C-alpha cells in the first residue's frame, strides 16, 4: 500500500469509527418517567436506581422533601413503580436534617428482606451517616441510624452508598476524614459496618 492511499484509508477508518457509535445513538429513543419538582418529591437525584423482584425501583434525591434544612429540603428516598401503565413516584422517607441526616447521596442497596441502606453526606454529628430504611409489614418505612461519622479517624461525608458482603457487613467510603496530611478535612476512608 502506498503512503497516500494508506493515509486516506486510515483517515476514513478513523472517521467511520468515530461516527459509528454516534450514528447508532441517534436511533435510540428516550422516555421521561418522572420530572422532579423539589418539594415534596425531591430534587437532584444523585445516585442510580436499584430494582426489586416486583419491578419497583428505588433511589435518592439529595434535596427536596422536608424543608427544615433550608429552602430546598433535606433530601428523600423514593420508589418508582408502574401503576396502570404510568410511572408513579412515592416518597418513602424525607430526611429531617440534624441527627437524622440530610443530603442522601449515591446508590442504595437492598437486603433480602427488602430493607434499604444508604448514606447521607451531612447530618448526624455534621459529618454524615449510614442509615437503614426498614420496610414494615404495613408498607411504611422506618429509619434506623446504623453509624454516625465523627469526622476524624473514622471518616466524614460519605457520598457513594454502601454494599453488602455475604456475611451481612456493609462497606463504603468517605470523601474526607482519616489521614489529615491531605489538609484540614482529611484524605478519606474505606469503612466496614458489621451487624
């Protein structure tokens, strides 16, 4: 292959490769399932969704819901479910701020009993916490604070959720706390919460 033909072929291959995924993306369609409105249903969903065996999906909004934190609210945990062909959002829990936590962040995780677990960026003692939402037999949800971060060696401000291992331990990370050599707020931690 001569150099000019090779360069032309290479340029064509690069353009085709670059346009390939873009061209396919235009063939996709999108359907909006819910538009958040602030209070009372929440705003700024920051984590992904998790699903259960019934086809219901669960997520968090970092603001909205209870307005005690400030004008934009302390955050919510919501359920997205299909009712008579339409998607409906139900608020399962509104964070109260203070010791009860605020600004839930990251993905939720679910145990075999259908209870939800997650983290808040702030609240507790100000440095965030790990919570469980217990799914009661009557369909309501009750909060339980599993751990409150102190902001020093144990970490501060978890923002990416938690995961389970087979023994029922929860694992996660904090963006601050731990080793303070990074500066005033610390370098962050990886934590385990054991039942």
